[in-house]
């Protein structure tokens, strides 16, 4: 359900007994639920706030779009369906006077915003997943480098021990040579 955008009524959400989507049965994190209050009972599809004549066909089309938005809130919908509805509402409102269908314009902005938020969350999640993979790769590289450093330190320690041993042997040899020379001179 990570890629899905679903709208459900509160009564449907209250009946969910385990965190799986009622539509696709995918697991979801209950903490990721975003509550949106839409007072659909008070929403009107009428063209308030304008003196322009609005045709009955436009009013019917607006009411149909309102109903489709209500259906999303009540029954749920895929992100593709929601994006299609956003496009349909945008096309409908495109050539209508700015002051008309204010409720539909508000609903359009809210649903568009929610889709944009969902898209942003998905891209951020992908970025986080990419960073987590990069972190794991860097931790692997770090482990390899630490191992190489430990190997180098061990080799350096052995070389130091060998050098000290050779130095002791040379000093001992020099001491013996000096003693032999001193005996010979006397």
C-alpha cells in the first residue's frame, strides 16, 4: 500500500481489525494515516458567488464530480483513479467563472494537495531507502578498510619485532667483535 492513496470514511477505518488495506490487502502503517475532514453533507455543487448564468448541464456535471469525490471518501480509490478525478475536475472548472463552484474548487485543491503530499512522501521514502542502501554499502567498505588497517598494524608490529630482534643481534655481535678486538690489541 506504500504506493497507494486511499480515502476511507471513519466508520470503515474503525472496523479494520488488522493493518491491511480493505481494497488491496497490502500492509500499511496505521501511524501513516492522515485524517481529512470533509463535511460532504454541507457541500453544494451550485455556482455560488457569481452572477453568470450556469447551465443545468454544468450544475449536473458539478454534482456528479461532487458525488465522485464523496465516493472516494466513502469507498476508497486508487491513486490513478484519484488523479483521473483531479484531472476531470480541473477540466470542468477550467472554463468556468472563477467565482463559480467554490466548493468544488476547494475540494479539488484539497484532493490535489493530498495527492501531491502522497507523491512527495513516496519520493522521500525512496530517497531514504537509497540512502539506507548507500549507508549499508559504506559500512561494508568501512569494515573492509578496518580489516586492512588491522592487517597493516599487525604486519607493522611483526616488522618492528623483527627489526628489534635484528638490532639486538647486531648489538650483541658488535659487542662480541669489540671484545675480541680489545683482547687482540692487549
